C-alpha cells in the first residue's frame, strides 16, 4: 500500500511529508524544490491489542504509546505539478509516472490561496484552492487519457478480432498504473461506455473513461494546509465545498515532532496537546504558544495524522490484524510480543494473511488459530479488525 503526496509547487507538500516521516526532504519557498520523488514511512494509529491480553507489545516496526500503536505506511512525495504537466511541462510526465503505483493520493492545498497556478507566491486570497482541486484532477485525467490513446486504434482492432472483452484490453494497457480488469469494467460502466466495441471507444470519448478510472484507482484525500493562517470565512467556504477535506498545519506538526526529538517536548503524532519538558528559548516559547492557541485549540490537532488515517481507513478501508507464532505468549521466534501489524483489505482471509507473512506459510497453510478464542479457523475465514492470529502450516 502506497500513499502519494501530490499538489502544485510551494503549498507545503514537502513540509507535510517531512512532518509525516521526519525525513529530510528539501523544503523551500520556490517551485520544484522537490526534483526527485522522496520516499519515506509515515504512521497511522490503531488500537494496540496488548492491553486486552495483559501484555506489552514490542513491535518490529513502528511503536506503541499507551493503548495506541503507530503502524508504518509507505509514502511518496512527488514534485509539484503545474498546468500542462501531462504534456511534459515542468517535469510533468516523470512526476505523474511516480504516482503510478499509488493506491490513494493526498492532495495538499494552500488554504490561504497565496500560491498561483504555477506555485509562485501571490497575495493571500488571490487563488481559489477549489481551482487547484480541479486542475490536479484534470492533469491526471489527461495523463490517463493519453496512456489509453497511445496505440489504441491498433490494439482495439486486434482485441475485437480476437473477441476479447474491452476491459481486458484497457487493463493490459494500464496495468502499470494499477488498473485491473475489475477497475476497467467499473470505469466503463461509470463512463456510460459499457457494451461498446473496442473500436467505438475512441470516438465515444476516452476522457470520460479516464476520469472514471482516476476516481476508481487514484482516490484522493484533500489536505487544507496552512489552515491556521486562513481566514475563518475562507475555511468555512472550503469546508462546505469540500466536506471530506481535512484542515492541516504541517509546519506546526513538524515543529512539534522536532521539539519532541530534541527532548524539549512530550508529544505523540496526532495528539491534541503537548507538554514542555526542556528549557525553551523565547523564540521557541512564542512558536509553541502559537501552535497551542492557533492550531491545536481551534483544529483539535495538526491534521497530518488525520489525513493519513483518512486515506488508509476512510478510503482504502484497511483493517489491522496481528499475526504471531506462539498463540500463548503472542510472540514471534525472536520473542517479540505482537511483533507485526498488517493493514489488510476487508474480506482478507486467514490464508491470504499467511501469504502476506511469507509465501511458504500460504503455500503450506493448514489452519489459523484465533488467539482470543483459541479456536481454529479455516483458510477462508475472513479476518476482523484487531484479530490476533497464529498461522499453522506444514513443516
């Protein structure tokens, strides 16, 4: 599972990425600060099962703070897109290509309207963030349309001669950006093109198909960054137009994370408050007072963690499950307690979890054991959120 961080230049994408990963992405006040895609690991919060078993988890990856487990997710921060990116403007096609394997996108917007279409700084309120939503969706739509159109006429004739389904041809062309035959069929239905012959699609209009495929394969979470600096009336208007958008202050999250790293604060990502532990300079105290009064008080949190969780749980509907080797101690062979958390799709079975742990476990699966009930579960047993499972396989 990969989350792509997208948007035009200079809206705080790299700051968002750095706050989510504490990676040293380049951060600058000019277009194309990010020249190469930055890859990193962010974290989402799930209830840790340790307390319900009376044990303290020692995860292999991520961490546990009280009853909360921070589970790693793969992030990629792609350089800002500009109008015409699908035609190669800026570093367009390279950046769009970097998004090919993303399962969900986080679109970072400048809620203050202080960056124009190219990402240049302009007076606050000069640019409507809603225009940026439309612009980025259109760029991706045109990009997908171009991928479909390339060599389509020749392929369509061949597919029609062979009597193959048109969705199989679309999936064949777009497999590199994660379009399966199922998604292709869904896109055809939504675009009103189901039942048309392959040779009829281009004349019927491939842009509508591209739009449907983008919605199906690259769903988006909208992050209204710099929300703390936006006028309340502007946020209210954006909230009405974009009800699922999340208000964010990536700069505040980054400051809190760095303060915690330096030992000055006690703070967990996504928390609604922090505690000062060290000696602050006047400038640090002023900055933290601002974060407390103008970010955490009105917004409840900085929003960075909430955005990632909206992507993973709200859009992709992933659920956390915990495989172990010893059902009584809940450990792996190294003795780690509840060592791993897998974020899986609803309907994932015990055997499918075994394959995620190791191919051999899936190939030689015998049964699973539900560590809460101690009951055996079959290969087709569908897992629930929070399940702790031992996989039994042939030696």
